[in-house]
C-alpha cells in the first residue's frame, strides 16, 4: 500500500514547506494541490520542497502540467477541468499521470487514455466533503478488479481502514486532512505508515 | 506595426470562436486570455479556433504554457503570476514568449531572460483599467530604444494613436475592448489595420 499525501490549499507557503519536508520520508507521493495559487507560487513552493530534500520524483502537481514539466517532478494529477490524459501522455511523455475518477466508466476510460494511476473517491465520509454522500467501497472494488493500473482510494481514510481497502485490491491511500490538519502531521503520517505495513503483512499471511 | 488582438474573458465560448474566426485575417496574433477558464476549457476553445481556420502559429495563450505546448500554438503570454520567462524558455523551447511588463526595469530583465516580445501598458486611458493612471508614452519610448525585441503597446489604443506609437519605435499594438467590445469586431479590426498600414507608409515617407 502506497501513501499519497495531498495538500489542502489552506496553509501558507512556509507551513506547507515545513509540514511536507518533515513528513516526506513517511510518504510515497506528495501531491501539491493548491488550486488558488498561481503557477509562479506553485513553482516557488515546489522548488523549496526540492531544496528541502524531497526527491523530485515523489512530487505530483495538481493540474499545472507546465509547472511539473519545468521542475522535472514525478507527475501530475489531472481533474475533470484539467488537460486530458491522452493530451498529457502525448505532449509530456516523462510525467506520471494520476487521474481523479468518480465512476467505473471514468476509471476504465482513464486507463485506456494512458493514466499511470487512478485516484477514486471520496470513499468514506470526510469533513472536506461533508455535504456529499460517500461512494463507499463497492464501485472501488469493481474498478480495482477491472483496471491494471494502481487504484488509490481517497476520502475519509483513517489508519484503521487500510486493511479493508488492501483486501479489495486498492494499491494505495491518499490522505489530506488526516495528515495536513493533524496536530502532529509527522505522528499522523507515521501512524498511517504503520497500518499500511500491518495491512501488507496481514495479506501476506493469507 | 503588428496587430495583436486579446480576448477579454467576457464572452461565451461560442462568441469567442465566432468573433475570432471572423477577424483573424486582420490580426497578426490572437491572444487567448481567459483567466477564469480551466485548462480543459481553454484547450477546447483553442482547438475550435484552429478547426475554424486560424493558423496555430498566430495563437498565443495567456499563462497556460501546458495548453500552448499540447496544441502546438505559436506562443504564450506570461504575466507576473505566470511561470518565469527563463523557465519557459528552457523547458518549452518551441514557444514564442510574450512577457507583460510595466516598467523599464522589467522590460530589460524580460529581454535578458529570453522573452520574444514585450507587452507594455497600459499606455492610454482605458475602460478596462479606469481606476489606474495610464503610463503614457515616455517610458515606452525608452524601452523601445533599449531592447532589441519587439515592444507591443497595450491599453486604450484607438486606430488614430497608431502613428504616434510607430514614431517612438513601438512594433505593434495590442487591442482588447476596441475590437472584442465593438459592435462590429471585423470592421473595428479592419480600421486598426488600415491605420497601421497608413502609419507604416507615413514613416517610409519621412
């Protein structure tokens, strides 16, 4: 199980750099998802993350493919309003492409278009989507069986949910407020990592 | 004198496509400057402009370097909040780079960083910047003498101003509301073109 940490767009640049540089060793990928920031601001933040010791390949930038390409980071996360997966695959062949999906149909199409991995959610109730009904695990399970690229679950994932997700074929979890809003983000990230390892070893025992 | 037409972010996609496809033969460059639209929306509009017969090299996309690169258009226009000129020059060598500048210092720096042309303004009073004092032509004249890349003037430029600008070394004019908000955009664009030609011939007579 991979751990993707996703920024919440609520921190100052200094807070972001401080939190992410302190937790990155616990995370497989860090998504810089700062929708209200300009290209220049995102560029400057990501430059500071790299200077702070985060390996560029660990970094994924939401929507701004140009910033990701300029900085040579690992990849981009594309939403509905972003450039399409096939366009990015063709014009930016060096980038990993994460695609955010909300249905089985979207998941299958994204894989066909060339996505490297999928983010599906929100799976459980979460403060950040409190007025939307969570999608649950049924469709997620079907997607995980249907596609061959990794499916990452997002939305209300507590460390305790990791085993359930692992057991239905999910390859990773993405956490936003569970880490970014934690009193001690490093402690929270470590707890997720411990549970991912436990989930991993549980499965090997089966 | 080149004519750059700049979209105003106030039209529907259909209106934009209709206006721009009708006037493009009168313009040297068309800037798609739609700050409130997503990458996906800008991509779709520019695709329609190309399908509608506008040569891709005539098209310049504001801020979204990724969209420009994906569609193989002529260039990008970078603002203060955009990726930097030198980063774009390095990572996207095929694109022409326009940089928006507001002072002599910014102009000189943008040329050194690798800009292909400069947009300086706003020069005259304009409805779209009615609370800001226009910059006038003095600094513009100094910039046009100092840099070797083309300097394009923007802001409140009526067809009658073309000669004055030509005479101080400006290489082009950029027009937004003068064409986009005109009752008859094609007629307005043609009037600008006629005056540009006249300004050109006046100068040749000197």
